[in-house]
C-alpha cells in the first residue's frame, strides 16, 4: 500500500520517516536517539523495547500506538511458545 506524501511522492508506509508523523517532538527525539528513523524500524520493536527507551513513558507509548493505527500498523508482538 502506498501513502501519498505532501510533496506528491508516493512512499510505502514502512519508509515514512518518524519525523514526518504526527508524534510529539519528545517521542520523535527519543526514538531518534534510539536509532529509530522510519515506521519500518518502529514496527520491529515491542512495547518492552519502547519502554526501555529513555523518554518513552506511557503517554509516548500511547501516542506511538495510536499513530501506527493511522497507518494500519502495530508494534511487534511477543509470541510465547505453548508447551
């Protein structure tokens, strides 16, 4: 699926830069310091991964999850093996 950007260039959702999303500057800066640059980078993380990033508290976590929903994406889920 393609998303049309403001400059008219199509870009896949996973290639959208975090800085071009409606996240707060605090969230963007924390993710940037952790090396997260694109939505593709972000969806590879779990809630635990994000909770361990300095500056990413519960409010930032909520904002991230809500923003990802607007792109039809979600954070990586941890699946436990059932024995």
